[in-house]
């Protein structure tokens, strides 16, 4: 012990000698200063001797305790243990370690008496006692460190033993394994036929070459490969590291291909991309990629959908969908649907909760078509919670007394061969009655909204057309292929026309050639536009409430945001109308109206196509269309909801503003 402390004592003695020497020398200048310095030297030397004795005694007791708790056999075992080991005191000081710890972990340095926590850095020493240990990085080497306490009673004088397992190579191999996992990407040119339909032969070749060159350069930047499956479909296999980089760049290939257009009508080329990643096998990733592509197409195309085992992510989707001019799909669906109807005992038609003119109008048109085929059919609707009361009243006054059933009554009509047709929605949580949906084994869906995660996946027929203006337009087309026996009256025609006018804002938004063709067919069937316009009439009180909401609006990043502070029975009608009218303000790309209803915060969102309000509402848990969407948030105030909306708008601009200008 004396030998180990002699260097420390010799240094102390030397310092004491120098202090006394300086005190003696100061006597030649001032005796008072000499006596003061001599007294201070005596006090300091006495305190130093006292601390030396305490340190010597404490160190002796510590080493004595370590010797007791680490027996000779233990020391020899740990010394020869093929893993770096270290022992710390209860205060966290390193009191012992074997040669491997000094040579490998400390790189030949000594750390006796050092603070073990400083060696660990940001990793807490307590975390090392977990069953799985903790990861520690020292001198550019990775270790899995396990700690275990031993010795002492009731925690007093307890020591801790730590094992350092060098797993640097293992972690590197693990990282490389996950980074090189293959992901499957299926790429589809959305409007391939439309691009080439009116193009010259030279333009067709040039467009195809430009698109393929863009895809080859996109995949060529990675270690993956690209193969052409069909005229407009490609498949690529990329490593996980490159997929992640593509996601971070938000699929810039969408913007690059969008710059390719035809010379005549200046139609832009767009892609839909489905990515499957994280699966156990290539086959599983390919299956997820196909599901992701279907989701991207169902949301209008011009976007990428990434599917993992945890769900979907979406990128892009800022452009308007391209209308499909062929009606072949409509004819095929109509034939399959009529066969399904004829094989059923009865049919129930149901829309979404708080059904509007489009939901109810399309249901009325289908009901008449089914009855013309000779099958009983009713509409499941809650008249008390409905936004199309004017249409229900008008139809009831004109003989529709046995059509509208409350969902609880419609459940009593369900048999094993009952067909449930769902209109204007494809998400189970939005249905008028989820219980009725669960009771029916045969389900058909007719909807135009962009596909959402969690959609109905057990439908026998899933007629989903995001390019259509409304569900009423789709039903009007289907009815024309139901056969010569299917003839609708003016009341069904007016109900369908009301649905089209609602979702197109009187043929202003999202209208195409087929929209006007459907309207012409309904007009031929006797629809009176004046009677249809009356269905949109509102009371003076509703008009005043709408004006009050519009007056409270504020502009934020070219978005008109209004808040309705009062709760009324007609707020679900007034708020969307206010959102529509706010679009008439100059320099406004989108409008949002927030209001409370049934303990939920509701948001109605509208745009003229310059902004995709669907993406903003999806960030808040809602959904809808590029020009018309909504969301419901439970348990928050109007002010909290407004702040979330502002954050969602900021996020939208951060992710998509640059793409919209490209």
C-alpha cells in the first residue's frame, strides 16, 4: 500500500516544502506576512495528511471488499475469460478489469478509478442490466454490454460486473442484410392509350422512347433492374436502400414523366406506381406491390403507393384524373350486376351516413333498375340523419312509400341470398349501417371516391371509377345496360341528375364527356332541371348562417378557412355550401369550414383543382376527392382542429407545392 501511494505522498511533500520555503523567504519582506503564510501552510498540511489517511483507509477497504467478493478463483476465471470484463463500485468507479478489456475495449489505455458512465457516453449504465443488455459504441467498435450486480447486502457496497461482447461485424452484416432486401415496384402508364390515340406516328414513337428512357435512368441510378411486362406496364426490383432514397425524394420520377406530353392536345403522361417492401419473400412483396398499384389507381393515378406490413404510404396525386372514354367496363359490370341481381332473393341499397343527394340519388336509380328486373328492392336510410330530406319528401309524395327503410328494419329482410349494393362510398366505417353490411354475404360496391385504406375487400362486384364525377353518373350509365326492360321515370332521372349536379357544382367541377352524356340520358328520361334545382333550395335562416360563416373566414396560404361556432340541425348542409361559395373569392385555391356536430369536429374541404384537398384531409384522418373532401376528428376543440388544419396545409405545401409548379 505504501509503495502505491508513495508517488502521491512525495508530490505532496514537495509542495509542502515549497510552501514553507516561500513563507520563510517572505519573512525578509514582512514578518506579518510570514506568520500568516506559515499558519496557512500548517493548516493545509494537516488537512492533506488527514485526507491521505482517509483515502488510504477507503482504498484499503474497497480493495479488501473486492478481494472478498472476487475470490482467487473468480479473479483467475474473469482474468482468463475470453470476453472483456470490468467491475465497478456502487458509485460507478472502475475498480477492476481484465486484460482483454484494457487491450480491446480501451485500446491499451488504463481506466482504473475512472467514471464508468463517462466511458458509456449517452447510454445509461442502468440500461445494461436489462435482459437484452444495451448497445455501446467505443473507439468505433460496437459492443453488446450486459451488466449484473453482485456482493453486498441490501445494496450496500454492491459491485457490478459488465461483459463486453464485440458484435461490430454482426451489426455490419445485419445492416447490409436489411439494406439489400429486395423490394418490388410495379409501374403503369396511366393514360397510355389516351396519349397515343390522337398522336402522329412519329410522336407515338417519341413519347414511348421518352417514357422508357426516363424509367431506365430512374432505375439505372440504383443497383436494381427494370423489365417491361406489357405496352404500358413495367416491373422493377430494387434494394431497400434505394427504395428508401426514392421515398425521401418523394418519387421524383412522377414529375419527370409528367413533363412528357403530346404535341397536339398537350396531354401530359402520368404514372401510377405500386411498391411492396418489407415482405418475407419476393412473392409477398410482388403481391403487396400489386395491391399498392390498385390503391394508387383507385385514388386517381399519377401517384405512388407504398405498401408494407404496417399499411400504406402515398406520394404525388396532385394532378386531375384523366377521364376514361370507353364504356366497355361499364357494360361488363352492368351484365355481371344484373346476373347477380337475378340470382338474389331481394336487394337492399345503402349509401353512406348522412347521405347527400348523390348517395340517395344513385340509390334511387338502382332501386328502380332492380325492380324493373323483377326483384324486390328497398333503400336502407336514416331519414332523421340525412342531408337529402328534400329528395326523400318529394319521392314520398309521388308514390315512394315502400322504398325507404330504416337500417334496423332492413336487417329483418336479410336472407342468405340477399344482395347489398353500396353506393357513393367504399369504406365500412362510413356506411349508413355497418351491422347491415356484416349481415349480408353478397355485396356490390358502386363508388367514385378515391380509394382509401381499409376499403371493402369482400365485394363480389367492386365497381370503382375515380374518374367519374359522381356515383349518380355511374348509375346512370349502368342503367342503360340493364336491358330493354329497364326504364326509369322522371323522378328517378331527377334524383340522379341532382346527384350529378351536387358533386359537379352544377357542371363546373370534375365534368367530362361522359358526365354530359349521362345528363343527356337523364334529360331524355324526363328529368326537369327546374325541379332538380328546387331540391337545392334552403331556408332564409340557413342562408344567413352560411353568410355568417363566410364572413368569419380568413385567408392562409391561398386557403379560405372559416369556423362555425354555433351548432344547428342543418349545419351539415350549410357548412359544405359555405365551403363551395368561399371558392368564389379571388386568389383562393381551396376552402375549409370547421364545425362541431355530434361530439365530433367536422371539416368540409373544397377546391377548384389547384390543390388536392383529399391529401390534406387524409392527414387529419379523413378522405374524399381532389376537389371535395372532409374529415371528422373526435375529442378536440375548434381551435385545436384549426391548428391541426394549418399544420396539414403547411405539410401539403412542403411535400407538393414544388411538384404542382413543375
